[in-house]
C-alpha cells in the first residue's frame, strides 16, 4: 500500500534545455519565434487548400491534415516551455505531465501515419494513374484518416494508462523540456518491464511497419518513374514526390535520433529537431517545391 500511495505525486520538475540563467531570454525568443513560424506557416497551408477548390484533391486533403497535426504537435510542448521560462518556474503538475505526454504521442503518431498514407497516395497516383480517383475516392480517404486517428488514440492511451499505474519516488526531475515517455518511465520506482515492452512493440508495429510501407511505396514509385521515356515527365513525377520524401526523411531521421541518443543532452537536441524544427520546416518544403500551393498562397494574399 505504501508504494501505491507514492504513485500519486503532485508535480514534476522539467529541467529544460539549459539551467544557465543568461541563456533563458535567448531560448525564450528563439522558441517563441519558431513557434510563431510553425503556427502561421502551417495555418497558411491549411487556408490555401481550403480556399482553393483546385486543391480539393486527396493529396492536399492529407497535406492540410498534416499541417493541422503539426500545429497541435508543437503546441503540446513549446507553450509550456515558454511559460516556464517566462515565470522562472520548472514545475508541471502530475496531471499536466500525463496530459502533455498523451497529446504528444497522439499527434506524433498521427504525423507518422499521415506520412504513410501520403506515400500510398503518391504510389497510387504515379503507379496507377488511371485508377487514382477510383481508388482514392472521398470515402476511402475519410476511412484512412479515421484509421490514423484511431490507431494514434489507442496507442497513446495505452502508454498513458500504463504510466498512470507506475509508482514514483523522490527523484521527480525530468531532464527534458517536456514530459517524454522514456524519461517518465526512468523516474518510476516500480517495475517498468511491461512499459518498456509496450514501447518496443509499439515502435515495431506502429513505427517500423509504416516506414517499411513508405520505403516500399517509393521503391515502386522510383521504378515507375524510371520507365517514363520523357525527361520532362520524369522531372514532374520526381518533383511531385520530392517534397513528401524530404519531410519523411526529416521526420524519421530526427525521430530515430531521439531514441538512439545515449545521453540526455543529445536526446534533448534531437527532440528539438523532432518536435519543433521539423513542423516548422514542413510548410516551407511543401510551398517552395509546389507550384499549386504557391499560386494558391498568392491568391490568398490578394483577397
């Protein structure tokens, strides 16, 4: 019973990226600027797609959802970090920590699944162009989006409930700027075997399998593009997929960096790339390489 009572701690301490007082104003304005860019950039992508009827296609439907998820993904961590710096407080409540962890995993999972669905969309468009609108019909796109949400909700809820059952002792300092799952488990003084097992299984089923699906889709896409006789056709097909492939590389590259990091410092740096920098760069990657998005943005600013 004593160990069970210890599990209901009232708060945790987020140590952040640096404890040096002189760096706090710099960190605040740096992350505040990146958050504003992320929010406004992804919001512009959403507005451009919603306002332009020519962009009401499966590819842009999923892109607008990805932009919405990126806004939410960054909003789960950065505002709390900025508040802590501004108030010179590192405290986060037990309930707030669990909530932050849940939504972080939810939107991170959605990012993962949406990128997989977008890779499948490009595979159908390039490898089966005559059947594209038949396969990627509105009903099927809605089902794919619903599946992404359901899988993400179930995965994040499972991990959150398992952490809720853990007992925490006296060491409640999290060497991070948000409540990250692995860091939370390391603070527990009860048995975490099932938690670690769930992480490995989820990483394999919901992390590696989607990546394999993306790689398979792009292997087929590249093979189909190479069969196109005209160089202009090849360039158009490559440019269509180039933006998505850049985002995939950035997302998975920084994501793996978090889980392969051996120290808290390298893990925190990789997490910044994963949670802040990647969502900030996504709108630029898609808008710079996409003529339709650029034209739609021009129309949006003229209205």
